C-alpha cells in the first residue's frame, strides 16, 4: 500500500501498519546486494556530465591621454592621442597569438615610430599580436594616433577589434 499517495488520517496509517506487522511483513525497507559480474549492472549507475571548454575573448578601448602641445586643455589638430586597448580572456582556455587590429579613422595618422609593438597590418589598419593570454587574464595595449593637422571637424571615432586567434581552442 502506498501511503504517500493516499490522503488518510494518522489513525488509518497506524491501523494499516498494524495489519502488515500481524501478517509478518517488515516495515523497514530491505536492500539486496548481489555479487558484481559483467552481466549484472544494477548495483551501480554511471553519472555523465559535460565539462565546458569555452573560448571567450573581449576587448575594451578607451581614450587615455593626449600630447597637449599648446596646453589649452583640449585635443587640437596635429596633436597625438593615446588609446588603451584591453584584451580580456573570459573563457576557460588559454588564448595564443591573439591579433588586435586598430581601424585608424580618416583624419587620424598612424606613425610606426610612435607604436613599436604595432608591426602588422597597414597604416590604416595596424595590428599587433598578444602571444599568450591565460584564461581569466587580461592585457592592455596602447596605440598613439595623431589628429590630422588639417582636420576641421569636432569629433573623431577610433575602433579596434580582435581579428584573429590561432590556437584558441586547444585542449
């Protein structure tokens, strides 16, 4: 009799338990152990679970500082601006050979002499490589660009991107 499925009062439970005991039945569950053999697998159950290996890089680019040549407190045409690009490894695997590309906007100038780590790509899309970035790690790169001396506008936008990663899914 399944007492868990029945809606009965405690006196009825006691009455049913008394009947079972009078019939020589035990109220204590029993466990039968059998000898282990290749044909009998009911004495163990395997538990399978996934182990997630995830590749997840992120990038954040911030305006850092500028060379205020005339000390007026604002960025002027011809002045050099420094940007900090932080690469984050948010995954569970180490990342190897992460290539970061900066997209130099029209009216800004990339000068290789100001950026010795930026040896790949072109003058309008320079690149640099982070040789190794451990899981949970981060690395900050800096790039210096000059505002075109003939620029007459009031706002420039500079973007960067992770464009390649050679060994990002190693096991």
